[in-house]
C-alpha cells in the first residue's frame, strides 16, 4: 500500500484502519450473513437510508431466508412486504431475480460476476457489490458515497457529477487495491467513509482519516460550482399517489374495489394516471375495471 501522499494507494491504509474502528454493525455485514442476505440488502438500500431498510430487511429474511422461499410466492407478496421502502419495482425485480436463481443456479446466488449481471434487476453496481461484499472479489463498487469520496480526495472537487459516468468507474478502478481481499474491504470501507464522514452537505473533515491527503481539503475546500442540485420532492407528486394506491392494495387480503382506490386521492386525473402507471409497471393487476389486486 505504498504511494505518494496524493496517490490512490496512499488512501488505503488510513481508510481501512478507520473502517476497522468505526464501521456500523449491520446484519448484512455479519460473517454468516450469506450472499442472499447481501443481495436483499443491496436491492433495498438503493435510494433508501439504512434506518428505513433495517426493519423491512429483517422481516424479509425471516420470511424468505433463501431465494427459493421468495420464488415460491406470487410477486404481489414481494410488493406487499416491500411496504413503504419506496420504488416498489425493486420488489418485483428481486422476486424475478430469486426465480432466476432457482431456475439457473439451483437456488444459490451465483459467485460469478457475469452470472450476477444476467439476473433480472442486477446492474453494474449491484453485481459488483454482491461479488465484492458476499464473495470477497475485486471489483470497483461505485455508489454515490464512493463517487463523492474519490471526487474530493483525488480530483479536488466538492461534488461528483450528478449522474455516474465512465470517468467515475475509471477513477474507482484506479483506487482499487491490487489484491482481492484488500480490494473487497476497501470497497465497503470507502463507501462507509462517504456515508458517515464525507457526506454531501456537511462533511466532517476534522474526523476524516484522509484529511491530510484529500485534494479538496488541500485546495481550501472550494465550493461546488456545477449545475444546481435539486432535492427530490414527494408531496403532491404521482409518486405519492402511487404510494397511496399501493397502501390500499397492500392492506387488502384480496382484490380491492375501484371505489376504495378512488377514495385515497382527490385528483381524479392524477389518480388515474398513477393507477395506469402501476398497472403498466406490473405492480397492480386489474381483474376488471372495477377490481384490482397486487400481482398474483
């Protein structure tokens, strides 16, 4: 782990030492968690904070401890169990991935990166995360937290680009330790540093283990000068309406009359648009124009 003070290699030791002392205790990080537990956590953690994921994660693994357990259920049960995690299409994708794991891999999450990429709902980030966190492989695991840490520490900018780029992937690869076990540990450690210390709005630079090597700090912590970053709104949006509709359907044991769905939102045009979107996404199944249910 040698390297000049401003090289990626110089970041490895302090970040790994910091992680060893400060990592959060999370169930999917336990040595006996298993690849399925890691996979479930990665689906749930997309755009959702840890504190909201933990209860749903524990309930999910208690009900469906293996892919075969989830695959045997109707997809609507996955949507129901997703509850209020948001972006419920993730539940359908995880259900489809469980079915593919049963059909293609004898019910075991594959350790091959290409096989992971071929699963429904598993993209570049998720495949790398599962391969790294569950199987200890060497992959660049590039989420928003990692992108921010590397942008500040290695390029000296306050924030990475709004959307991931090929340059982000190249930068992450340049910072990846050469040996596999260290690379897997670095992947989770750099992510944790971004989540707890190198945060977007109020970075705790005084507590950062790489403060003395950070290009952004050494440049005087210049402010972000890119396009405005707008926070996501929720109140009054179609997303909120979709959530209301799904809440009614989740609470029902079977089909729901249309009038019960109509009662959950005042704006008829927006409500119908949201319902049509849920049907198109496969999250709601129409039995007729008067009755709807979660997908069977």
